[in-house]
């Protein structure tokens, strides 16, 4: 199994943080919706931004998931290329080692005679 590179790990960690931030926004949006109006600092904050915190949470979660899937696909394709490269290298080495094998049974070459043309049939 291939180890995860540092770059790949950083991408996954960053996507995880964006997803967690989206979940936190959604939770605060739900809490703010059900909080009494007397000391609702969340509703005051939502009045200053264009969308509700729940919508922002969904946006952040979706963005994190999309970037994580893209990173996963890119790294999977990279790993597949490395495996294919390794397999091709092994096949080349096997083919080179097989070229050194001596052939013990010779094939007899038979001289071919040209085929005679059949006579045209008369009607």
C-alpha cells in the first residue's frame, strides 16, 4: 500500500477543516434560529451578512467535499500511473532477460514452391 504524501495529507486536512467550519456554521445557524430574540447575537450577525449561516454552512461543506474529491481523484490517478510504470518496467526487464535464452530446437525452413495456376475452364 502506498503511503500518503505530505502534500496529499495537507489537502485532505484543509478540506476537512473547511467541512468542519461548514458544520459549525450550520449549527450556529440552527441555534440562532431557535434562540430567544432578547439576546440573539447570532441573528444580529446574520443581519450583517448576505445569507443565513445555515446556507453558508452548506456552501462550505459542499466546497470542502468537492475539493476533497478532486484531490482524491488526482492522487488516485497519480498512484495508478506509478503502478503502470512499475509494471511496464518489470515487463521490459523480463523481456530483456528472456532474450538471452538459447533456442535449443531449431525450426526447419522448408522452401516453398510457387503455386501452379489452374487452367481456365472452357465453357
